[in-house]
C-alpha cells in the first residue's frame, strides 16, 4: 500500500454543466500503513477544476474495500458553470471516498462531500456534491 498512486476523479453533474466529463488527475502518496489503516498526502494536478495545495488523507482497507477522507488546505468551490472561488484562509470541507479493488494495486469508487456554505455572502447548498474516482499504484 505504501507508495505513489496516480488517480483521477470526476463530478457527477448534468450534461450541460461545465464540469460534465471533466477528469481531474491527482497524485496520492501513502506514507504509513499498518495493514489496515493508512495516511498520506494528495495533490490535484488540475488547477482549473481541482484544488490547489497538498492535502492529507487518512483511511482504512478491509479486504477489497477502501475508504478514506481527503482534506485539502484551500477551500475551493467550482460552480456548475465552471466559476472557481478560492479561500486560502479556510480548509476545504472533508471529502469522503469509498471504493473497492477489482485489480491488484487498483481501486475505484465514489466520493462526496456534504453541507452548505456562504460564498460571497450568499448561502449555497452543497448537498449531493459527488462523483467517481479511481487510483492505480505507480511506485
């Protein structure tokens, strides 16, 4: 499990959204693993639709199932029309990943984050922000 993993994620949005069919690539580095629990870092490669900065991940593996929480250092919101808003003084909401291994050193599944937020003093519901993801070990 320890090593570098290359991955990508997509948003589950309507076809007319700017985010439809966009794949955001990322690198995930697992630095500690005790046979079940792991920790590491994550960095998105796409600064147009991803989140800037190096984030942390904490998770666990149970048989072929995986779950982890991704915490990015910069709060980033991308609206359905592609408009990007960043706040470097706040962390991004935790993003929850769940998945399964279908092949050795490869996982795929779904991600989501929940909640509501104020952006430019306007209240935005962020419920059901979700999508799909996959990772493959490269080192």
